């Protein structure tokens, strides 16, 4: 096994044992480091010889591969964590990734639902079932926390909603696949084929990993606070 592969192996063990990361999070870091090690192999570079210009070249390389800006930012974040670990473990003295900038994310237009479509969705919810109560609560929470807003006849994601989504690097957490997995386990719990305590434990661990990942992510980020617009005495929102 090469030195770089041994360093990668020790790094992943550190994430598991010292940081307590979940298998999904460790798998994401594995992919990030694999990108880096493949680049170093192509450039005939040892990890100890990496400098900032090399990492800037690496960032340009993954951009050329057509990797999305969000995935680029995640990979760069994973590489930074890897080099910080190597400094901590004594493999290298200086962190070459300290001044490495993350790619800027392009501004995109949010997908829009009309108010009529949202009303139809709410009308279709069967409140006699627990799933219906949950789905109704989700929609109400999105409005109450200002993650979505109604504007004329359309429903838009607010800056707060979009920026919070961008904070989450693990695509599974934002996918319908995860919802499907949860639904399956809830059905198993109803049939006494799965323990509710085990499911709750998984959720708690997932939230812990998510918070820990966001809190330790050095990528520059900002979340806009969206508030209710002031209302006049006649009940109309004040125009800016």
C-alpha cells in the first residue's frame, strides 16, 4: 500500500473513531480524497510535496471534468479537512489548502409552483392518516420559518431556504430516496419488523453528523434571515 493510501486510511479511521461520523459521511469524504489522490498520481506528486498552486490546479481540473459548483465546494472542503488532519497527525508541517478558495456558486432561478398547485397539494392531503398530518405540518413549517413564500400567484423559495439547502453537501439528505427509505422503515415499524428506538437513533445520529459537518465546514457561507414584511393598518404590505 502506498504512503498516500495509508494516509487516506488513517484519515478515514480518524473520522470514524475520533469524530464519530456516519458511514454515509465517511463515504462522501472517501470520494473527495479519491479525486485528490488520482490527481496527485497523474502529476507524480506525493502528498507531502503538495503546495497551494498544485491545489489550485486540482480545483481547475475538477471544474474541467464538469463537476457542479456545489460538488466542487464539497470536494474542496473534504480536501481541506484531509490536510488539516495531516498537520494534526504530524505528516506535514504546513497546510497547503489554508488559502485555497472554494468555487463561486452561480445564481440560479428557483423552481416555482403556482399557488393553485400548492392548494391542490394541500387539498389532496388525507388528514385522517398520520402521513397526512405530517405532510401538512411540513408545508406549514416551510411557511412559518420563511423557507418559502407566496408572491402573487406563485410560490417561491426564499433566500433563506435556498442558502440552507446549499449548506448541506450530502446529496442523499436532499433527495426523495431518503424519504423513501424512511417511509419503508416506518411501514416496518407498523408491522413490528423494525424497532422504533433504532429508527430514532438513526435520525439522531444523522442530525448530529449534519450539524457537525456544517459547523466544521470552512467554506465561506452566509444565510439570509427572511422576515415578515410590515403590514399597514389596512392590512396591506408596505411597498419598498
